[in-house]
C-alpha cells in the first residue's frame, strides 16, 4: 500500500510540474471565468427586472398600511389632547 501511495504522489508531482498541467489549469480558469460572466450577464438583467416588478407590486398595499397607521396615531394624539384640555375646564 505504501508503494502505491508513493508512486501516486510521484506521478502527481511530475504531472503538476509539466507544462501541460499549467496550460490546462489556465485554460480551465479562463473557461470558468468566461462562463460565469456569461451566466451573470444573462440572468442579471432578468433578475433586476423581476425585482423591480415585485417591489412595484408592494407599493399600493404598503402605502395603504402606512396611511392606516398614521390615522391611528392621529386619533390617539387627538384623544390625548382632548382629555388634557378637559382636565383644565
């Protein structure tokens, strides 16, 4: 078992020092970067469009919720003022 391990390690060391391994590694890195860029470019625009549509669809419900919260705050404030004014009378 030790001999097989030693032979495999020597073969790996010989391969990693070869010009073929260096060129292959550079080619693999170049292909990976090119494919990644192409995929990001194609899906990026669609992602932004979808996100914009989703955010726009929430605009009306969120606006109505904010108006309802503001109305409750105004009513509570008005009652507080009314009750404080009645205390002075």
